[in-house]
C-alpha cells in the first residue's frame, strides 16, 4: 500500500471516530473536547492522535462503544 492510500484510510478512520464521538456526546464541541484530551495510557497523546493508527483507532472506538452503552471507562 502506498503512503497516499494509507493517508486516505487514516483520514477516514479519524472521521469515523469524530462522528461516533459526536453521536455519543450529543454535539461536536463535547466530542472535540473529549477527543483532544491527553490520555495516560497513550503516553499523553490525545484520543484523536491515537486514532491515526489502527491499534489506536480500535482502542478509541472500543472506548466510545462502552460509553455509548452507558459504561464508564
């Protein structure tokens, strides 16, 4: 896979995370705030930064799934 294709997939994953966060939190401002907060488990990277890798994307998605179902993280 070339880097242009990889960047396109990465951008799409980040957009999906942003949309899911907006659904979970009810609005863009709250979602953006949550996504931009640094996390200890990610070495002080934000959740949005984490979503740029496949492993990070899966971790953030799982966290949003738990929140969406009413489970605290």
